[in-house]
């Protein structure tokens, strides 16, 4: 038995020829792969489901949208990201790190930085390398959201849909399935929009659960002419909750109704008693 783990075919041939040269004058070898076993790669960082994944030369990958993607041939970087459910909104696609074990007895690695935006916008397929067994893929967090985030969301390594919740003073509150990175204002309109004389368009709340389990609350003013903006009309994430608060007039009307509701029965009884006596 000869150890050939992490060796290429050419390196394995060279190793065998060196060993056979001790017995043969002119050792000539031809090595081919009869059947490729699955490779295992690790994906960490800004993907929907980080972890350890097994990839084969021919398989159907179910991504986060439950759509099956056919993969025929050597598994590549994009195949691995797709199998991990796609990238998150915070992924830094300009600097994806690929770490690979070198064919040495002692553990040594080499790293490459890959700009996936060049693949997405320019079609540069050299930015989609084939993967080896034991590769580690790291997607770091971007310092700020890219200006072309909506274009990135349309790529096939981004989730197509996310689920958010719109509650409060809208026409159709509840759970919504929206396109990835859809802006806040567009989502409110998808929920039927604010209710006239009831909604407070200047008090829109966005509640987001952070990765550490804490919740963040931000307030916005509804402006239908506002372009995508992290400060005024942010792109949404999976599980976001949008609350459209009621106006002061609506709250006053609800309060009066709550206070007078117990008296309604008494007032109605007195009116009926008066009618009977008349």
C-alpha cells in the first residue's frame, strides 16, 4: 500500500516510478481514476448553512429555495456555496478565501483570494475553481453593503426568496415570501400598504434578530420615492419583522372604544327600556 492522499495523478505517477525504478530499468506507468469518491469540503462564514459538505461528480443539489441544481463534472466553488444554501446579505464576495492542503507529509496549506463579483458581472470562470478534498472555503463579512446588492441577489449563488413578517397597520399583515434583499418600502406595499387615517407613516419599525441572539430595533419613515438605502430603505434579511405603528388618532379612537365598550350594553338597555315605556 502506497500513500497517495493529496497527490495529483502526475505526482502519484512520479512517486510510483521512483519506487519501481529500484526493480525495473525503465518503469512506465499509466494511472487513471476508475471512480471518484465524494470529496468533503468545509464552508464557514457568511453562507446560510455553514458546515461540512460532501460533493460528488454527479449529483442534484437542493438549495435553500428547495430548487434542485444539477451538477455534472468536478465540483466547483459555486457548487459548494449553492449546497450551503447560498450567500447571506453580509457576504464579502470581493474576497472569498480558499484554503487548500498541500501534498506534503506535514500539514501545509496555501490560500487564494477569489473575487466572485468578477464571475457574476464579467463571467470570468477562472474565479470558479474546482475543489479538492479537504478544501476550506471562508466567506467573510463585508464592512458595508455593496451598491449593487440587488444585482448580486439575482445570481444563482444567492437565495431567491426569504421569509419576513409585516404586522400592525397594513392592509394584509402576516408572513410574506419576498425576493432576497427586497427593500423595506417595497415589502410594506406588498403587504397591502399602510391604512389611511390609521397608519403612522413616520413610525415604521424594523426588528431584526442578530447572529448572537440579540434583537435590533430601527425606525424609519415611509417614503415611496426612496431608493434602496441602508439608512432609509434597507434591504431585508430572513426572519425580519416590520411593524407599521398606528397613528395618534387611531390610538385615541381605539382607546375611546375600549373605555366605552363596557357601557354599550347598559346604554342600549336603557334605550330599549325607554322605547317600551313610551
